[in-house]
C-alpha cells in the first residue's frame, strides 16, 4: 500500500501569514527601514481586516498598534496597546501555566508591553501616563521576580520633562 503524505491534509493556517508579515514589519521598523515597514504594514492591515475584523486576537491588536504607530497615529497606537495589555493580562490570569508555556508566554510579556505603552506615551508627550505605566511595569516585575527593563524609557521621560519645563524669565 502506498503511503500518503500527511502534509497533504494540512490546511494552511492564515494566522501564520499574519504573524510572519507582522514580524517582518516590526523587524524592518526596528532596523530603521520605515518605507519597507510601511509597505508590510499595509499588507498586514489587509490580512487583519480579513482574519480579525473585530480585533479580538492579540496578534490583531499588536499588528494594529504597529500599523497606527507607522502611520503616525500615536493615540491609535496607544489604544491598541492598551487593548493588547488587557488581553495579555487576562490570558496570564486565566490560563494554566502549562498552556502558557506551550504558547511561549509568561509574565515578561505583560511588563514588556507596559514598557512599550510607556514609550508611546513618551512619544505623545503624556509624561505622567508614561511614568505610571513604567511604575506598574516595575512593580509587576518585582512581584514576578523579573528584571525591570524600562529604566532607559524612564530616563527618556525625565529628560523630556526637563526640556518641557518653562525657563525662568529674567527680570529686567
């Protein structure tokens, strides 16, 4: 009897393409190749509209955050990052540890996203919100025995706050 190839029966998962395009766009953006990232983000937007029109999936939220950021829509990026944070927190709180391990998720995913949110708040000039997100991240890290990675963002917020302070007017 001839063997059949098991792969013939596998239906391609559309989320693999979504994830690949998201990761490619993120990588290009991180490398400073914004033009390439924008082209990939446009493709990602079309995929997300098709596969996650209600923005229910964490990848959809992350993708839309990146798309908004690349489009210069910082308030939109903040909105999607906050949605993503709520989803990650719920997942971490309600999912069994062995399942989280299979998903390759842990407490660092929440703190990392808080740091990313703080960076968006910094870009928006919302310094108090940025510091609050960093304080929550630091406390969360301490509670979960993780190193706090947001020190550089906090320093950036404090530098920005000093630059924004009105200078003293000389009496003359």
